[in-house]
């Protein structure tokens, strides 16, 4: 199957745009590779410190530097369900490595916070910046030059992007990511959402709400909706840095342990001391990034990745833009309906055919690159197979040829929608994104007066006072990365969802984020420039007519041009961020990049083509082949 012309055009313009920075990145990897395994170059005192706590067998192997030593970077904590299963992974990895004549050590831990716990709380203002802390923590763990490859244990929102950015800073080291898997199904997501909306309307008690939430989030493993955490897993597979089919195998099962052992074995084989050296910095190239974007669009994945994957790409010297993502979304059909884009959870998605089915459909339609190198032999076609246990032996068999549940998965020839899950919005309010796949077509366009607030709590107070107009666009500003760390505003979803259920026309416009679980309500999010950078969203006033058109891709305030130009930027009336740890992140807020540049608050990746620092405010040239983005796709046999 030939590559779709849009996929080809997007890949080529990314390659052209990134030529200098990617070359600089690969040159850096080459220099690190030439130095060879660094443990052998440690001084005696350095090396003795590195293995002082090891047992006799591991000490003997580490002294000789003849066998690989795996570094484990873990996001384990036992408060968060998604990361609790990682408690026993290091012991299993060490046992497997020793059986193969190698060694493994925990290189370090990284923080793992949960947006589900911190929604609507002060802690949400630390959430996005935790990604950059995780990247730095990963680099610190790997800084000891003790390791020949690394295993990364992480699942959730900021954890996987942070681990990837840190891993790419050590791009000469091979890397394999290990998931924990989702918890088993709880109550249906629709039922949970209904209780939330009844509570927002005052029709359900706190005890009813807590019981519904507890029945939904009930055990070890990832939350079962298709939010940022589970989108992370599909994107890791799409880039070939996680074992095929590893994403959605439940914790505590024999297959889960078998995949962990297999990942350990594979990491040893692709290490610098193995027979099949595959450094992560070479694996993640422009094609791998485009594959991740294709998978995001085909499955209706989290809007958070429109920020995170720009940052991840940048860490590999690759410049990805929202325009690239929008072009891919217009070409890649929506093949999956998983909550919040449908009723199914990820367990049902996995049972219907899951990632293996989607990969095969996309590859056969020319919507993914099949010629990339991955952590396993066979490239992306290997990801069309499913893992199984034959007795105690892990084997791979071809994924199912037809969807086992067409309410959840459909073929590329008969998708749920011809276009993918996201759309880029333009207008006099700036640039923003909307997750179209989660919004029914009849709600994708709204024109209504603005209700302008600077905190989500202010909107809740207006509702409680009966002061909201029948139809309105809620404008929640000063929620961008520079203002307060760009918290998720999912706490508004039950209120706005309830009002929409009443037949009212409502929407959200914000320079903040929404949870990967958010849907149903038309929402223009990540508005850039943000209010704190003087963006036009800060010019909006109460009652201004705002039009959000998701289908046309526009976001417009209907204000007389002369008046609009004369308006001053409204002051930020949100509370000062001086408590609950937020003061520790003042440097991050002061130095963070805009959302469409990955909201990075750390130096990430090499310099640009001319050797200068990355210009966050530059407009990128889309390339001479931009016209190919509208070209029809004529497939032919390869």
C-alpha cells in the first residue's frame, strides 16, 4: 500500500523544518555512542560506589563490564492505581536479567501525580510542570554512566511524556517502556457521568457520587476510560518503543508478567552490549512521531498530547506543530469509539481488536509508516500481532482480521467519521484546539454571548446564583502555562454537561487544558496566545458574541474592529499562586513556552537550524508541499 499523500507531505515538511536540529541531535547521539559503554570508563571509586549494595553475582558481573546492566526508571507509588502495580516490577526484571547472565538496577524514581485526584485543587497547577520535573529526574537517574539500556515504568498523563523527554536526552541508550495495564471494568462510564451531572444539579447526594466514583475507580491499574494515560500507551506502541500488544493487559495476570520478562530480555538484546543495538534517539524519528499522531487521531485520543508530543518531538530534534496535527486529523479517519468518544472502556476496546487491529487498518490504508525501526524485529507490522501465552511461553499470533465489536472499532473503509478526533481553530481570539470526536455534530457550532471569568470556581458561583444566561460561551482565561501552569478544567464538565442536557447551548473557551476524559461539550482549549501573554482572549468582555465553529475550524469574537483594537488587556483577577507548593514553580511559570510550542519550562533538544535557541514565537514554514495536504489518496499495491 502506498503512503497517503497527506502523511507523506506532513512527514516531509517536518523533516525539512527539522533538518538542522535533528542533525544536531543525531550528531550528539553519535558522539555518545562512540564513547561506548561508559561503565568500563568509570574510575575504581566511581564503580565501587555504583555496585556497593549489590549481591556477589551482580558485583562480579558489574566489575567485569562484559554483560549489560539495565537501568530501571520507575514512577512507582502505591497511592495511584495506575502505578501501584510497578511495586514488583524491579524484582521481576532483576530476576529475568540474572537468568540471562546480566544485571539490572533501579536507576531512580520519578514523581507521579494524578490529575484525577487534583482536579479543581491547587495541586493541578503543578501538574503540567511535573512533566518537566520527571524529564529532569530521569536524566539524574541515568547520569551515573552505569547502564547499557533502560526500562521505563510509567503510565499516566505527564509521566510518559516526561520519561520520553528524559530518555531522549540519553538517546544513545536503548529504551523499552513497560506499562502496568488497565484496571478491570467498573460501572459503565455513562452511568458515572449521569451521577456526576445529577450531583451538579443538586439531585444526588455526596455519598451517591462517591459510591459511583468508587465503583468506577476500584482497583489496581490505569483508569479504564481513554484519556491521556491510555492514549500514552497507544502512542508508545505507534512509535515502536513498547512491546506489541502490551498496553491493555490487566495487572496481576500471567500474561502481564510474561510481557515484563519479554521486555527485559529485549532490552538486553538491543543494548550496546547485545547483538542488536537500537538506541532510542535513532528509533524516534519524524516517521515515528507522525505514526504517533496518526494513532492519536484514529483513536480519538487525549488533547493533552497536542502539547506533550510537540515537547517529545522537540527532545529528539524534531519540530512538530499544531498545523501538522490538524492536517493529519483531516486525513486519518476515526476508527475507535472509546469513552469519552463513546461508551466502551479500554478493556472492551482491547477485546474488540485493540491496537493491533487499528495498526493494521492504518498501515493497510497507507496512513502510517511501516518502515520504521522498533524495539522488536519486523517494524510496525509486528504491532499487528497479539501476545498470547502458550503454556508458559509468550507467543505472538496475528490480530483479528475483522472487528469483534463494530460499536467500538471499525475498519478504515467504514469509519465512524472520515476525519480524526481533533481540529485546529483560528480566528481573532488566536489559535485553539477542539476534540471533535467527543462532541455530537449538532453541538459542534455555537454562537452565544460570553460569560467571562478568571477561575472555574467563579463560573460555579454564577450558576449557583442563577446568573448564567440561557445560552452562553464560558470564557475561562488566565489558565495558560504562564499564568498558573495550565491546569485541567475537567471540574467544569459536569456543570456544562448538565446545562447542555437541559437543552441550553453552552461551550467553553479557555487558555487552559481539559482532561483527556472530557467530552460532550464543545470546547476551544489551549487558546494561544494565552491571556497572561497579552493574548486577545484577555480582551473579551461580558456579553461579547463569540462563535465557535468546530467543523469550519474558526473561533471568533464579533466585536467592532475599532473597538476591539482600542480595548486594553483585562487584569488577571485569579488568586496569587503562593501556597500548596505553587510558589516553588515560579521559575517554570516565568520561563514556560506557549502551549503550541509544547509548554516546555526546561531546555529541551538541540539548537535550531542556525544554531540559535528555539524561537517559541516564530511562525513555521509549512513547506512547498503543503498543497499535497488536500490531495486525494489513490492506493496501489506495494
